[in-house]
């Protein structure tokens, strides 16, 4: 009998556009020890007393604004990407799934399907190009917690050096707009500075991703690494997107290109904290911003993931 195989792409997830779903999503996200490293006795009063009361209302409006056909963009693209992978030639012996850390379908749900269907070889792709304890490790630990005898479990991580990933990102750039006067800003999710001792690898990998992109475009324009989506108080990784836009404004720069290689799929963070934040700044300052979407369900992204499966 041939071995049954599954390939699972995994992300943080996104809630449905209603308050209870957003509350559950935030509760799971912000109770995860990979994400919040403060002792629970100090953290829970803030989480339950303030965040879970106030933030869902603010987020509901944002998720409603960015929804695609009523669905959060991250969930929309995960579904599309999985469908396109399943339709690829030569992949009919593999079942493709998407799963999430903090929203439906949860990792546990997909693992249960694999068990029910006697799938014994499971390959997991956490959709984070740069390794972080917050994201990649959270995915690996969740799968390992449910590890069961008699099935093979493997992970594909830290794929930022993969030439097909870089090629897929480059494909988003319009080379007509790449010149010495038009800086390219590359956005990655920020982290609290207090995490840096353990997360040195993450920063190095973000910087190296930017270097690989700069080299691939022949250093034809200035390239800046920026960190976005600071959450709460305290010091986070810098420079922020706002810091660099202000610096470029002071240098009289008129146009910038902007993309988010730290995110495979467009989501609240890329649409609000990257795209909208830059548009708002540039509108006020009379600058132009070309926002380049994430890889999402593009053919180049499908081709890149297919190459990982064949490895
Ligand atoms: C301390 C809090 C957080 C850390 C650290 C953090 C790191 C981190 N996050 C991503 C990717 C995503 N984050 C997303 C949403 C999100 N992130 C946090 C908090 C931290 N993230 C919160 C509270 C939320 C929920 C939304 C909000 O309240 O602003 C998402 C999904 C967004 C969506 O569309 O639903 C992604 C993806 C990375 C890569 C990362 C560190 C490397
Ligand atoms: Fe986040």
C-alpha cells in the first residue's frame, strides 16, 4: 500500500468578522507563552482587564474594512493557496491543508483529519520566511505536542535564502520604478527589545533577507529594513517604518517602493501597519508610495512552495 501524505501550510490565523471570534483569537494569541514572555500573574490582569475589553471593538472595524468577500485576507489567501497547490500536476498523491495557531482551522483539527485518513507522512510549512520563537517555534511545538507514533512529521523552516522565494518577491517589483532616487523599504514584524537575547537569529535573518533582495536587484536603489506592528508599551525593534519615512522626507525623497518580505500573506499587519500607515504619511507629506502586495496566492508563490515539496 502506498504511504498517504499531507502538506500543511500554517500561519497565525485571523478571526471571523465578529466580536466573539476576535476575542477568542486575541485570547489564544496573547496567552501563548511563545508570544508573551511576561509572567502570567502580571500579564493576565492586563489581558483580561484591558485588552480583551477594548481591542476587539477597534479590530472589528479594521477587519471589516479589509475583508475580501467577507473573509479576513490571511484566511482568504491561505484557502486560495491551498486550492492552487492541490491542483498542481503530479501532486495528486498529497493532501494539502492550511492550519492556524490561533484561529480555525486549528492545527489540532487538521491533525485529527490526517489521523482519520491514515495519513502517515506529514510535511509542515510555517509560512514565516525568517525563524522566530514567536512564530516558527510556536508552530513546531504545537505539532510536536500532538505527535503520535507511526507517523513521520517534518518541518520546512527559515526559507528566506531560497532563490525561488527571492525570485517570487522580485517579481512583484516593477523594474521601471527601481532607481537611485526611489528607495525600497522592506517591512518585517517587530519584536520587543526584551526578546532580543533569544531572537538574535530573527533580526539577522531579516537583515539578510534585505541584503539578498538588494543584491538580486543589482543594488540599483537604496534599500531599508523597517520593523512594524509594535504592540503595547515598551521598546520594540527599530527603525520603524515611520522613522525611515521621516528620514527620507527630510532628504527630499519623492517616491518610495514598499514591500513586506516578513509576511507571506497580506493580513491586518501589512494592510494597516504597512500599506495604510505609509499612504497616510506620504499623503500628508506629498510623497508617493508604491505598495507591493505579499506573495499571497501568486503563481510564483505556488511554484516556490511546489519546489519545497519536491526537495
Ligand atoms: C507581543 C505581541 C506580539 C508579538 C511579539 C508578535 C510577533 C509577530 N507576529 C507576527 C505575525 C502576525 N501577527 C499578527 C497579528 C497580531 N500580532 C499580535 C501581537 C504580537 N505579534 C497581535 C495582538 C495580533 C492581532 C492583531 C492585533 O491586535 O493587532 C498576524 C495576523 C494578522 C491578521 O490579519 O489577523 C500575523 C501574520 C510575526 C511574523 C511576529 C514576529 C516575528
Ligand atoms: Fe503579530
